[in-house]
């Protein structure tokens, strides 16, 4: 919005020429999202407490979590509000990539809100069923894949970039639609599984978003993309504004979500942010790199899969409890230590993902 209002004034007032630079607008998006999160956070926490919208705790979980019962949840509303306002203010709204990623995040956020509402309203303590949630996750994911395949945005390619390989790019054809759906749904659920400790999910989200903000800029810059021998995606640099908005919103939310948390993101935030990261990965043609950038999320999801498979096949558990962060808790590791160590791992993985641009 600011881009469309102020950039046309550049011929009269040269200072407004800065709005042509996506780096300037990304910085603006980060600061805007951060300030919105910090300012609206106390208001949302107070309102959620008044409405008695608090987190319910599983009886079979770690005993240390029982004291968290009643902590305001649905904090994803704070994150999404910050991200959406910031993106709409600073992004070029004629860019179709921006609308695709906003659409996917909004849909998943609404789905997460419905799931949270059923839990806190006492209508269904477990929320939406797994099957129902999966169906509603697949709809936007398949739509994004179909839009990119049937009506390619700026000659968007269905070839798959393989990390560490520059000449091997298999073309998935119509199968790319299915692949995109798997990436988005998988990422959405993986982030949801990670959101089990104070600040555990938002830290890796922040770092992954920062990495993909850089990757979006590179993919959308013809000269840099050519130099690094990565897929050039015309128009994808505008996604740096969206990525920056997630970074700023995550920082602001972390202020209230850090241990001991005053606010939880709930499924409203985790499902939406996981989908948003995956959609970013798809649009900048670094889909498989998400396994490295979001390595913590992948590990959490794999731990659950292994636990379920092992228990059903042999009757034995691989971990004391899954997702894996609960395993460390039950082994006596303090919650803050688990959180910080997972953040450190996420930071290392984010750096490693960027090094793959040269290791080809």
C-alpha cells in the first residue's frame, strides 16, 4: 500500500525513490511487524484472559507442563496480524507470488483457529480430527501447486532444484502439484508438532524465515542468481518483504512467548507459519532445502513417525515420549536448555542452507 501510494511521487520528491528498492521495503516490513507485535501483544493477552481462552494441557504429558494450563493461546492471531499488515503496507501488491503466500497462510491460520476454538470452547478437547484437518490442509496446498502448474506465474518451472547439485534438475511435470502439496502440508504439521515448549517453535521459524528472505532476494535477482547458478524466478524478490514480515513478527511474538511464556501461538500460528515457510520455499525454487533450513521441524516430525511405527510394529517405544523435545524433558533436561539448544541447531542449519548456494 505504501509502495503504491508513495513510489509514484518519486518524480516530484526524489526521496520516495527508495521505495523501488526491495531491501528498503523489507527493512520497513521487519520493523513494522516487530512494532505491531510488541504493541498489540499486551492487548491480546489481556483480552484472551478476559475471554478465558487458555491452553489445555495433556494429562499424559510431562508433569512440569501442568502449571502452564490456562496460559492464553491463539497467539498466532498476533503473528498473522503483524505479518499481514506489514506485508500489505510494504509489498508490491501487483505481485502474484505475494498473494499466493498470503492466501496459503490465511487459509491455514483459519484452519488452526477453528482447531484452537474447538479446544478452548470445550466443544471438543482434541480439536479437529486428524482426517478433517488433513483434508482442509490439502485444499490450499493443491491449489497453490495447480496455479503454478496450470497457469505458470512468470514462466515458473516445475523442475526440482536439488541441493549440492547444479546440473541435476528433474522435471516433475503434473506431479509437481502433488509434490507442492506434500511440502506445504508436511511443513505445516511439522511446525505444529514442534510447538510444545515456550519459544521452541518460534525461534527456528525466525531463523528459517530469515534464510528464505535471503534466498527469495537471490532467486529474484537475475545477476546474482546467474552467478550462484540457482533458478532465477522473476518477481520472487518481492517475497523478501513477506519473509521480513515473518522475521519481525516472530521477534515481537518471542518477547511474550519466551520462557516462561505469557502467550502461546496455538494451531492458529503453527499451522499458518509452517505453511507460509513451505510456500516461500516452493516459490523461490528451494523446496528440498527446507529439510535443512527446517531441520528441527523435520526431526520433530520424524521422531513422531518413528515412535508410532515402532509402537505399532513391536509394542516398544523409541523415545520416552514424542515429539523428541519431550524425550529430553523426561530425561531431566531443563526446558530452557532444550529450547536454547534447538535454537542453536536451527541457526547452524540456516547458515548451512545458505552455504549450499556455493557448494554445487
